């Protein structure tokens, strides 16, 4: 304790500026501010401007009005937003339950081959979207015929179709490919949360005769719900700025007939232009701002509503 | 009674293994299928896609095409330069900032922590349009440096968040003893705290590396030139160009998969320990 007092005296004696704190913070704050915060703010600003004869002119919310109401923009925008919702809902309803189920099985005590299963199931998460997109594109290709012959082997050949090429199935197929890639993340995080449950809780449940599947749903699942919340918000943020997989598998036009268009691919096309349409920086910024607002809303809902309720649940 | 119970638990375990094996197969099969077919002749790829390459079907024509027509060596070195430098910058700058936040009490500490944490949830991609404007103005388009700066900014928030948690655990007595011995704050950071937090730094390195190596968006927008293409973008454009040449496509995919796979197998325990930190001891 006397040490602290001594150093307090020292602080009082020497000049109050502690420059080393600034030195430690400077590089990180500089890079982060220059390439993350300023560009983000500048993008939000650009959404309020329009470019006339190479001059930036303040435009109020006209870009947003155009995005929501002008048929040239709004049809594509609502389509991309709707597709993005479907993309997210498929992740939530398949990726998370499968991840929880896998985590539950892996966390069974004395399970043989646990490390092998864990390593193998997490592997696709490490691969880039480019690899994943092309690998599945080849496998699902009717030209190669691997998928129909596998389905044939289990007697389900009648189900096969050119899933990535049909408007009705392309979005669901791509969502499932993305789920295949990312199941590892909920699996790992929930697995860790399950292992962190104190022994005493489990023992108390067993004394009360709650075991097996009942124990999982009544005791363990409620305890890992905060982790499920974290996984959900990570999924939400990831899904609403997804781009790579669609671009790789279907191209910038997000075919067939824009049926797999997400906000990310729409932003890319608007900003860079495609076919006959020229790139438009301000409309690109408007779409980016919408994505920002959507993601911000999701994060806010998570932080305020879900977090507080879960904390109460935990107690 | 007890044998019945044992039998049901045996049945449960069996069913569980069955489910896990089936799911593992679903994870591995697509990758295995691509790798084995990359080493087969075109005829064999179509006639027997499931078979391993045999003496009659073994053919490296795909790899020959990729190596002679593509510039994969260049793409790899670009990816290595960009990813390697970014990781070093994220770890060094991130650890320094984390140390400042966790070690010193100063006005605005909490606010600074929150400011730096914003980037964990808000993706850097949303600022792409302004980032491209900055890169054009500073002539950093089609340079390694442009990508490195963006990836450093992208990696910092999570790195600072995780590292400051770990640095809080470094014993205060140790640091105070060093101060009494006359070590400067810089010496305490570099000689004492940094070595002690090495495991956490390794974990952050793996977390930082994966999204940078795999990213398609920023290379596509900031560095699409042939001289600065990363492996991810290079594979994407090569495959797009050779889309009807199945041997070349499969070989290019295999070349893109193998280094990631080898690195993953080498570091998977580290990564998994990081993800499940605290729970798996």
C-alpha cells in the first residue's frame, strides 16, 4: 500500500502529462480512426449528397426517397432486403440448432474421437468463400453429375435439380452452403459454454432425477442462452454484409434474375456499375448507410433487450 | 435394471457417433472430392468422380495448366506479404493500445475503450466507398500498403478487446517491482507484459489471419491489378476465366485449399483453445 502512496507523491511531483499513454495508444487510434471511423462517417455523409457535373451537391434525403420509391431503385432494393432476410432466417433456423445439437453431442463426457470430430466440423469455416462457392458449384453442377449420383445411391434422385440455376431454389441453396460453412462457429462457442457449466449444477439436477435429453433442455440450454444470443448477433452482422459467396457462385448480377441478390451485391453493383449502368458513388453510399442502420438496429436490439433479459434469466 | 440402462446408454452413444460421423462426412466430402479429382484425367473426372486416382487415371494436367497459365506463386507471395504485415501491425498496435487501456487510469479511458470496440460489431466494409476515395487520393490503389492499412484497422478492435482482458490478469506486483527497479513503462510493456501474454497473442494472431487471408471484397476493390492480386482474388479470377477447363479449376481449388488446410491442422488446437478459452483447461 505504501508503494502506491509513494508513487502518488511522485505523480504529484512530476509533470502531469504521462506521454507514454499517448504513445501506446497513438498508432492503433490513428489507423483505426483514419480507415474505419472517418470512412464510415464520410460514407454516411456521401449518402446525403449527389454529384452534378463532377461537383458534390447537398441533396438532403432525396437519395433515400429515390431508393425507397423510384421503381428503378426500389424494386431491386426491396428484393435484396427480402432476400437478405430469408438468408438470415435460414441461418438462424438451421445453423444455430444444428450447431447446438453438435455441441451437445461433443460435450458428452468421455466421448471418443472428440478432437477429430471438432477439428473436422470446424474445417469448412477456415476456407474462403471463394473456395466454398466453387466447390459446391462444381458438386451441384448437373454437368458433373456427382450430386445426382450420390442422391441416386440413397434413392432420392428425383429430388435433384439445377438448384443454383433455378430462381425458386438458388437463394435457399446458397444459404445452406453458407450454413454448411459456418456451423463450426455456433458449435464451438456453445460447446465452450456447455463445458463451463459448473459441476454442482449438473449434480443437483441429477439428484432431482433430471438426466439425459431432459437435462439438456431444462438445465443446460437455458444456461447457454447468452452464448446463443452472441452467436445470433454475429450471424446477423455477418449475413447483412455478406457478399463474397454470392459473387463467387452467381456473379455480381446475383442470378438467376437477381433471385440471390443481397444488400452486399446490390451495393457492389451500384457503386461500380454493371452492364449499361454507370457506377454511382452517392447511391452506393445510400445503400451502405441503409446496411449500417440495419446492422446498428440489430446490435442495439441485442445489447438492450436480449442482454438484459438474459442476465435476469441467468440469476 | 442396470444392464438395461447400460444397453440404452450404449445405444445412445452409438447413435451419437453415427450422427457425428455422418456430419463429419458432410463436412469433409466436398473438399476430398475436389482434391482427388484434381489429380485425374478429364475423362476420369466425369466417368468415375468418386474413385481415387489410379495408375490409369492419374494426371496432373490441371496443375500444369495452373502453374503455366496462372500466376499463383505471385498471388501467394502477395497474400503472404499482406496477411503477414497486417498481423504484425494488428498485434503490435493492438497490444500497445490494450496495455494503455488496461494498465493506466486516465480520463476518457472507458470512452476510448468503447470507441475502439465499435469496430467489433460494425463491419469496415460499410465504409468502402470513402476508403476507396482515400486510397485514390493517396495513390494507394493497387498497392500492398493500401490493403495492409485497411486490414490493420479491421483487425484492431477485436485484438484490443481480447488482449486488454488478458493484460488485466498480469500481476500488478510484478509490474510495480519492475518500476521500483527503474524500468521505463516501455520496457515494462515490451520485456514483461508482452512475453507474459504470448498465448493470448498467438490466439489473436490466428483469429486475425483467417478473415484477412480469405477476404475477396477489398482485394477486388482496392487491389485488383495483376501485380497485387491475393490468392483469394487470384483463384476467383483464374477459375472464372478457365471455367470450362475442369482439370484447371479443380487444380486451382486444390492449390487454394491445401495451404489453409495444412495451417489449420497445425494450429487447430491453438485456435480451438482460443475459441473455448477458459472452458477447456
